[in-house]
């Protein structure tokens, strides 16, 4: 049985009730995990209030700000994990960002600053968070990140995010190779398109979803809770032999060629 009781799980990337990270946090909680939440702070504390209200039903024992562009905030987040929990078992990396201008038009127009920012936030952050989590995962652990097919195939307008996801998927393999010695598993979930805050800001996302509904073997898209179930599996002892993998949770879309 899928059982995460006694496990401490830190979930990044919840912005609202449509976030994939919210689907994951709910399923980890349902499986019995002790939940910690990080949110992206803003000046007015709007995000803090919104996320705090949303996650109340999960009784999080940790609720911390973390902008992955700040070494200081990352350090403080893991200091809080160390002092409140002592050990960490599960880390969910569920965040990405690129400039909106870089997610449309020609990829060759990508600016140096836009490229660096997208890869800093969306790619490097997994390595950085994993490095900080490593000393706290004293009884082994599971790290799960979220990726997209646009990191493997050229998908119109995904552009610099595709390069970021390619780097993210390779980071999964290098991290898995290193951390396996400590019984820390590192895997990615490649989710099909889902309407979230990030994806809704992208022009044509509805057309892409309708395309998937026509082509995917299951003739539909996936939900945040289905992605959450896959994440709970990867974090559980049921997946004790799985590391360095990318698991497609996409209603089968990835296998299709025509
Ligand atoms: P979302 O907007 O709900 O989540 C993105 C999160 O990234 C937000 O919570 C935001 O606060 C966070 N974030 C952005 N910049 C940050 C920073 N500097 N520091 C810390 N956090 C930061 O959208 P989502 O679709 O749930 O995205 C979550 C993950 O799922 C992303 O990695 C995305 O690439 C991936 N994904 C999404 C889809 C999709 O179709 N929605 C498909 C496959 C993979
Ligand atoms: O990874 C993602 C979302 C990534 C994303 C989206 C935004 C929009 C708003 C990163 N940064 C931003 N920055 C913003 O300002 N997905 C997999 C969803 C997604 O995004 C696309 C897609 C799909 C699917 C962009 C272009 C084409 C398809």
C-alpha cells in the first residue's frame, strides 16, 4: 500500500488551487505525509496570505518563503527544516519561470538575460535545492521535479523553457547518479498540458489542450491530482527501485507519432 506516514515532505511551487504542486501536496497529505510548504514571497504578502489560506486543510507544520533566486532564502528554508523536522524525506520541485516575451516568436531572439533567468529559476534551482536537502535526507529520500515534453521535442513557443527542461531532465540523471549512494532517489514527472496560472498566461494553450484531447490514447488531458498520485508513488517505498527516470503522466500523448 502507498503509505507516507512518518515522512516529512517539502513542497515548492504552490501559487493557487490550480497549481500542479497543490495537486501533489494534497495526494502526499492523503498518503499520510507531514507537509511543509514554500511560497514565492512578494512585497505585499499577497501570495503568502493566499497560499496560507489554501493549504490550511493540510495542516502544514512548516510554511516558509522561498524565492529560488535568493541563496539566503534557500538557506533559511532548510535551516527551518533542520530545526523543526530534523530530517527531510521528500522534496517536490514544481516551479519554472521564463519571460513571457521569450515564450512566443522565434527562439533565436532569446536574450542573454532571458535565457539566464529561465535556466536559473527553472533548471539550476533543482540542483541547488537538492544540494541543500542532501545533508537533511539522513534516512534516504525522494526528490521529484516537474518537466514537459517541450524539453525533448520542439514544441511551438515553448522555446527557452524547452532548453531549461532539457537541462532539468539531465540534472535529474546527474543528481540521481550522485545521491543514490545515500539512498536518495531523484525522478521527474513529464506532465501533459494542464490549465494553471503559468500555462494560462501562454497564448494558444487551449488549442494545445484540444489537440491532446484528440491525439492522446486516453483522448483527454490529465489532472493535477493524477500528477499528484504519480508523485506520491515515486516518493513511496513502492518506487524504491526507481531513480533517474522521467515518468510521463500525459494520457499517453508522448508515444504517438501521427
Ligand atoms: P503554477 O504557476 O501554478 O506554478 C509555478 C510556480 O513557480 C508558482 O508557484 C510560482 O510561484 C513558482 N515560481 C516562479 N518563480 C519562482 C522563483 N523565483 N522562486 C520560487 N518559486 C517560483 O504553474 P504549474 O503549471 O503548476 O507549474 C509547475 C511546474 O509544472 C513547472 O515546473 C512547470 O514547468 C511544470 N509543468 C507544467 C505543465 C502545465 O501544462 N501546466 C505541464 C508540464 C510541466
Ligand atoms: O512549463 C510550463 C509553463 C512554463 C512557464 C509559463 C509562463 C507563462 C507566464 C514559464 N514561465 C512563464 N512566464 C510567464 O510570464 N508548461 C509546460 C505550460 C506551457 O507553457 C507553454 C506551453 C505549455 C504547455 C509555453 C508555450 C507553449 C506551450
